[in-house]
C-alpha cells in the first residue's frame, strides 16, 4: 500500500519550474512561491497553477479573477525562499512593480498575466486554469526544484 510519504518521495524526484504567483487586492500585493505550474493549452494560451485550499493567495485570486506568474531564473533561489515563507512582508525589500494591475518581479525572466478561467477541486489543493492575456520572456537559465533542492536545467549547469 502506498503511503503519503511514498508519494512525497516519488514526487520529490520530479523537477518542477519555480514561480512566484501574484495577485493584487485592496491596493496591496500578494504572492507565493509555486512549483505546481504548467502550460496547458496553446489555443487559447492557458496555464495551470495549483494552490493549497487554505492559501490566502488562492482566496484573493478567486475574488479578483486574475493572477500573475513570475517564472524565476537560476539565480533567484533567495527570492523563491522569501515567497515560500509565511511572512506577511514578502514584498518588502524586493524589487517589484505593477504590470497590468498585478505585482510583477521585473528581474524574473518570465512574466504571465492570466485571467482565471476556472478553479477545479483537487484533494487539498485547487487547480487554477488561467487564460494568458500577456506574456514577456527573456532567455535565462531556469530555476527548477527537484529532490528537495533548487537547481537549473542541465544544459545551463556549470561544467566542472
């Protein structure tokens, strides 16, 4: 019989992109590190993001119907850790700006503005399906998370 720990250990070996998903509500920025992010559709352009049902960010996205996705680069591990924490002041001492009305981390190589298309229940999470209405990208080594550590894609890894 598979245990929860068996599943966690298996999924730890699956490399995932590292993003900071953001929303704005009441004139304040909100954001959280998310590795459960994937492209979903080309026509129309859509992505999926999974957030814990108890997430304050989830509640804000459901209320506003919009979210931003900052796709982090290999040099942004500290930023990922900052937004993974429980601190309410995640945006303090971090360079950010509003872009299309959503908090953007301008040093992140990827930026998506999404309109919430639907939110699907999935166990202890909700899977958000978003239609991408704006995107910007710069070529950079990606930040990925696998085996409970940060790294980058092998093509970008330093050669010893």
